[in-house]
C-alpha cells in the first residue's frame, strides 16, 4: 500500500504522532503531551509569550523549508523569553495545516522545533499544542520561561547615565530578505523557488539570517544576572525598538553610529535579527554585549544618533507594510 504523503491523507492522531516523535522532551516538563494540558515545573515567575507566522505576510513556502519554519517559529519566541531575563523551558505549538501540505514538511518542521531548542535553549522542547485545518499554513508558538527566582527584566528600567548595549547582529535578516525579493520573485512579485546554490557565499549568509535567525538566547538570563536594568528583543529594527524602550523607561537613548557597524542605517532600520538590546549601569557590561550608546536624559523618550534625533518610520510595521504590499525592511 502506498504511504500517505499529504496532510489530507492522514488523521489528526497520525499527524500528531509524527510530530511528537521528533520534538524531544522538555527538562522542566512534569506532564508532557497526551493530557488536556502540560505541566511545567518552575522555580520563579513564569514568562509567557506568543508569536504567529502566517503564510503570505510572514513567510513564503517557496523560500522557507519546513525545517526553516520550525526553526524560525521557535527562535522568535525564545528571543522574547530571553529578553525578559528568563530561561526558556517549554513550547506549546498550534498548527493550521493545508490539506495539500506534504506530511514530510510537517515532519521537517518538527525537526526544526527540536533542533532550534537544542541549539538555542537546551532543555526546552514542545510540551503540547493543537492541530487544525487552514487554507494558509499557520504556525503559532507559545513559549514559557522561568525567571529562576529573579525579577523579570522589563523595558521600563533604564536610567540616565547607563550604557546601552547590544548582543547579536543587526541588519543581516533584512538584507537577506532583500536578496530573496530581488532574486527569487517573478514580474508579478510572486515568490519563486529558492535555490541557495545560486547564491554567493555572502548572499547565502544573509538569507540564512532571515530564514533561520540565531538570537543570543542564553545571554538573556546572563544579562539579568549581570545587572541589566532594561532589555528587549529587537525584532522590528533597532531604531523602532530602541524607541519603544526609551518610551517605556521615560528616557532618551543616544546611539553611537560608529558602534553600529559599516552601515549604521541598515543596522537601525533592519528587522527580524532578534538581537538583545539592554541597558546596564556604568562598568557592569557583561561578556557577549557590546556598548552602542548611552542613556542620556530622563523624560525625553526618544532615540538620538550621535546626539541628533533619529527620524522615525524605519523598521518593520506589519500593519503599515503589509497593507502597502511592501517587503519588510
């Protein structure tokens, strides 16, 4: 008998069994998949975050393999947990699957979940979720984290005189997306299949940063232990997200263009790198973070670059940019 190859040829139980056979076990799970809900052991406050990827506005199947999608869906959530200074402990995954989706893509997605957790947050794994049918492939991941007895690090704790620091790279994922839109789209703007063999080594590196981001997840709890006063995941561009931290803290952040790399504007505008932006008291910068500016004033709630106000509007806004048909910057 021919083995089923498409989602519509299997039952929900069949698909679930194939996923769970690949996702691994969370070290903090007291009860994993199989009951009405999972039970996760924690020693501090529980941090919870959710992110959803929808085919069309968030990804193109022509460019992203099932493995890529599983990896990215995990990575973006793990980064948010890390940005609170917490250690990721478990993931809950809800999938909306089109009937014509190859079951091999679902299995590859599960491999991506597992291997992203193993690489970025060892001990974290999928502990449950939901399956449903959908016209567009939809991946919704909820991540849980443990503050391990510490207070969470919020966006609102920065104070004048502190150092603004960054862990991770900026502008790489946006540059990778530009490669995809310029090289693998037809005249109507529809995505065409990605062949990474056609890419030069630098282009391939940039595309990888877009499809499989590598946020410095382990540095989130490390920063919290090292005295971070405010922190956030940079997902929508450094300028836009630094503005959010500035407003939450009621301060101004003055960024040093020389510290932002060879193309400061790309670093300020590009999104989806999932670096960690944090503030630290003077002299308390931990390894893995580099200084990129200072908190210079209370009450201004703005972003400066070399002492001058930075013009707003850069970065990725899914409502503005999706409505206009623009690619994420």
